[in-house]
C-alpha cells in the first residue's frame, strides 16, 4: 500500500510533521548516536562539497557541519516547511538550502565529493532513481551514504509500516546501490537504544564509492510522479490513511523507550 511513498503525500505529511519533528520524531527513531555512527561512514574528513538530500530540519546536517565547513554543505528537501525549521538553526545559517526532488536533483553531474541522505529514501516513489541521482551528482571517488529503515520483524508493525511507506530489506538496499554503479558497498546497522532485537535490523546506513565519472549505469524508468499534484479525493484518503499509520509508531516508540528506561532503572 505505502500510502505516503509519494511526493505529494510526503509534502503534506511534512507540512504537519515539521512542527513536531525535532521534538517527537528524532529523539525516538533517529537518535544522535545512530546519526553519528551513520555519518562516520561518509568519511567526511577533508570533504569540500557535501550534499544532504532529504535534509529536512537539518538534524543530520548538524552532524555534517560539526565535521565540514558549513559553507561547503548544501541541504536539499522537497518540503519548504522542513527547510523553514532548518533556517531557524544558527549552526546551519551558512549552509545552502535548496528546494528540490531527490529523484531529479538540480545539481551538475560529478559535482559533490560526498552525498548523505538520512531517512528520506522511504518516501521516494522510485528509490533506484534516487540512488542513481546520488551516483550522478558525485564526483569520481566520491562517497554516498544512505540511511533508511528496514522491514520490521513484528507482523503487526510490518502491516502498519507497509501502509505508511517503504521499509526495504537490507538486500534491496544493496541491490539498488550496486545496480546504480557504486563500488565497495558497506552496510552498518543502526538502532535506538530501546530496540532490543538482534536478529532483524531496525535501520541501515549503506555506503558506496563512485568509481567512474558520469551518469549511473542503472537503467531507469522515466520519473513517474511530479513533485506537486492536485489534491484529488483518492490522494487525500491515501494521505489520511498513511499519516495515521505513520503516527501510530510514535506512541509505540514512546512505550518501547519507557520500557527500556524502566528496565535499565531496575537492572
Ligand atoms: C524523516 S525526514 C529526515 C530528515 C533529515 N534527513 C534528518 O536526518 O532528520 C525525511 C525528509 O525527506 C524529505 N523528502 C521526502 N521525499 C523527498 C523527495 N522526493 N525529495 C526530497 N526530499 C524528500 C521530507 O520532506 C523530509 O524532510
């Protein structure tokens, strides 16, 4: 179903979620420890031109500018509401902020030496196209790191997740990176501290190196969805159902995190 894995629906979703994103979403599902572990994979030392795609309110960009000059960093997001939150952060004042689509990046081929995208791929209607774009905008020997969720282990959580957006398997992430042309692909699993399953990852950070200049060798279908579409009744229904599914994860995350805290307190 994946009701919010569409550009217009994701746009509406973040129009609302941008108001509470830093306060209620990241502390539960994308913590500073997860972010720092994932960003390490980008090997940012010495980077001269870094793009953060689906940068949102700039939570991951904050970790990038702790390692790279802010003037060497560009944030891109399709949501003006998310970027408006980023504009309020003084540490991101010197970072370039651009509205745009991850599947059709408004940047020259072979431009950046690092590409980072955290928690955005699950909204892209065509993830292979987005990853091919990551490849295209990187310079030869440039490095991409993409972070995204993995299909939940629990059957009920999997149903709800599926009604919300894309939760790929680790194998799918690998396949997309390799088909896009990336070499030396490596994967690191990341999870909040309340997530205790060892058999199924919560999320992955996957990295790869661009070996040769130019476009990705991946065969691509044409862009299927424009960034803006008219609000038809079907789209509005899809948005409402998908948003409810997505928001269901917040109380679940709060409960799991409180349980983990209580366990730590009694240990
Ligand atoms: C979960 S937030 C992640 C924000 C940020 N990267 C972070 O680490 O907190 C996902 C972001 O992806 C953006 N997004 C979704 N689809 C997109 C697309 N096709 N192109 C660009 N940005 C997109 C959303 O607007 C949202 O800001």
